[in-house]
């Protein structure tokens, strides 16, 4: 009995490596082996120091690309690396991308920088782990790449911070299969062809979402070989919802009215990206809060509008497994005195003071529960996590209040939490699969493991 889990883990590990190698051999044989050569342009030619305008443009590109979120450790210096990045194969640690010559990228040429950012290739010829979203950055324009290089070389303070090796066990720690993976799933390409989009605003939004914003890195499902199933709207899986990231589900961003953005207006999307909330929902998970805090709230209104416009062009997946049709039945039953269901009792005792009997809360203060995409996801992990651990809305420049809800793990058992979660997923017209105590226990254990991990790292707030 004690050997089954390790054996399964080894078999899974070997299976993934086998898939990488077998699936990759064909790609290795047919994919281009050379990268595109970027020209320095007049501002970077012959080692000239770029002007302030190019550096500032690079700062904006870095902001839109959210480089700081991954490459800055808790309480660490900006861009000095060291932040843990959890993955199915083990923990990785972001690298120092300051212009420090000993531990950072201070010795990178423009070509070195380009190969790393857009092709995932190190100066020594190795391949970066795709936790670095080079499959998305591969679509970055030459002008933006040059500006980004100018910013990191001349607009970022150098910081001495040695890089930390990944905690990935053999055989997944073997690096050469990554080259096969890269050549199979990230073919060499030029910058995006934006002429296919209806107008310049949608084209700009597509570029920001697909390339700089690398939204698909989290919000697109992945194959067994860990590549994104689609890199743009040509694939129906693009932005159709990704895996759990730090315990939070990366939701569907397509036009589905139940578990996607189908019922959201462009203004809802812009408000969320700028403030971390809108009139009926809010950003609760830390991964997306980081995006809002470090990236999207600092972008121009025109760019946020372009992103929202592009997202609204994406059709529904048609794979909905839940539904929502507004109904007063829940409120009518409660107001008539029917609280016989255990889930109703738990909701009235723990939730109704803020979310009200009708679940609609009050505007930008607390998210509404009827028709809420997070509530209706097939995987209820995010909703369970909020009930157990609580959550807070991010404090942004235009919405500084850190509104939040407490966690109830201390007072609700797994069975009680399952009853409550199932009620919320099936009240006010919501209709989604029930949740069991085992589902709650899994999330509770992950939270405990996360707390232990956070204690090992020390303070993680920054």
C-alpha cells in the first residue's frame, strides 16, 4: 500500500517525459532551428544609449507584460527574481532580470535578449522553462522588443541576486527535452499579423491579450505535454479556462453566458482590469490580483478598452455544464419561512448579512452570487476556497478600499461547507453540480499545505 502513490508518480513522470520526447521528435525534425535576427534600429545601433522616450516606452511594455509580478520576490528588489512559481512538475524560481552583470542580464546583447524573450533560448543555447511565457511573447513586435531591452538595460536599477535552481526532480529536471518541446509547440514566427482584425482597436486588443498580456498562459487549457491548446482565437480552446493556479481557478474569458464573459459588458471588463472590481463581481484570487495591481491598472484607458473589445469578439465554447436563469424561488421560499435545507440555514447564519437574502449584495461592495461565473464553474475550488479562507478585493488607485470577507474554515466542517457551497451553486436560478465533503477536504488540505509553504518562505506580502 505504501508504494502505490510513489509508483504512480514515477509512471506519470515518465509518461510526461515520454510524451515530450515522442511527440517532440517529429517537431524537432521539421521545425525551424534558427531564430529571427532582430535589427537594432537607429536608437540602439553601435551601442548608443537610447533616449528617454524609448526607455519610457519600454517601461510601458514591461508594465503591460507584467514582468514585475513574477520577477520580484516578496519584499525583494524589483526584477531581481527569486519568486517561487509552482507547477505540476515542481517549483521553479524566477530569475534576476536587472542589468547586474554578475547575476542578472547586464551582459545580454539585444540578440541575447530577443532569443530569451521571444524564443525561450538562453545565451548558452539552453531552453527556458515555459513558466516564462515566451510562447506568447513570441508575437511581440520588434519595436516593443527593442524598447523593452532599452528599459531593462537603462531604466532598471541593477541588483545583485544570485539565481536559484529549480526544485524539479529527475527525470523532469533533464533540460534537453525542453528544446524538443520548444521546437514542437513554439515554432519560430514573426510578429503578429494584425491586418486580419476588423479595426485597429480590436487589433490592438488582440496584440495586448495574446502577446504582452499573455492571458492565455493562465486562462487557456493545456495538453498532457503542458503546452497551451491554442495561442489565439483560431483555436476554440483559447481563453476557455485554465488550471488551478495557487489554488484559484483561471476562469473562462470567452462569450459563455454561464461560466464566461458572455454577460459582461466591455465596461465590466475595463472596470475589472482597472479597479479589480465591477458592479457585480470582483477579483479575489492572488494571481489575478497581481495582474491588476502591477499591470492593468497602470495601462491606458484606450488599451484596456481595446482588450475588452477583443475579448468580447470571442464566441462561447458551447461546453457549458451549468446554467443560470434568474428566479425568485429561493427568496420566496426563505421569506415564507422555509429554511429546512441545511444549506439555507448555513447561508442565513453566515452569508446573508453581506450578500443579502437575494444573493445580490450591493453593487461594487460585495460580488453578486446569482449568475456569478466563479460560482458556476465546473470546478468549484475557487468558491470553496473563498468560503474557507475568505478573500479581499485588491486596493487599486481608483478603488483603494480593501473590501473583503472573512474565512469560515474555523467554524464550518467539510460537510457543512459542502452543503453551503451546493446551495449557493443552486439558488436564485443558479444550477450547477453539487459539491461533496471530499471536494472541500481537498481544498482545505491545499490551504494548509500553502500555509506551511508560506511559513517556510516568510512574509509573502509586497
